[in-house]
């Protein structure tokens, strides 16, 4: 069974850092683009960051650019999201996703994504 499993969420204060991990199992994701989305209460899910299948061309939403860094370790079938200078507006459930199209992830296309994780809660207090 193909799965993506997020971890690393939690409750932190504004200005703190967290690192989310997303571990894939059931297949190799080395030839997939991997991304992160988030959904805050009462809001639609939004794109956060994506990284290409060779770790190339990371791309970020404007709201997190300069604060968040996406990376991947293909040997571990894992993608990471380092989140620094967290703000209360970063509070959301964060989802990991994988798709063969980096553009589909970056543009949150309706057909995206082939695989999704179950999500991990990030709460930032002021």
C-alpha cells in the first residue's frame, strides 16, 4: 500500500521553528515531485511549497517565501519542510503530496495530487 505519513507538527509560539517530515512507503517517490499544502480552519487548502524529483527547482507560496525551506532525501523517500519565524497565520493542518507534475502541485490543479498524506497539525500561538 502506497502511503505518505507526515510528522513533526505541534504547538509553538510565534517566532519559533518546526521541521515537518513526510515519509513515503509502498513505492519509491524519487521520480515524483513532492509538495506541501495547508488548510486552516474555515479556509480552502492552499499550496505551500514544492520540490522537483531531483531536488531541483524548489518553489514557494509568497506567504512563506524566505521563512520556509523544502528539501528531500530520496534515499530515505522523505521530504521535509523547515519552517522558521512562524506566525499565528501559519496555523493549519499541513499535508504532504506527491505527483509526477511539479506544476500541478505548484498551481494546485484540480487533478493534483496522485498521493496525499493524512496531515499534521501546526498551531502557532501569539
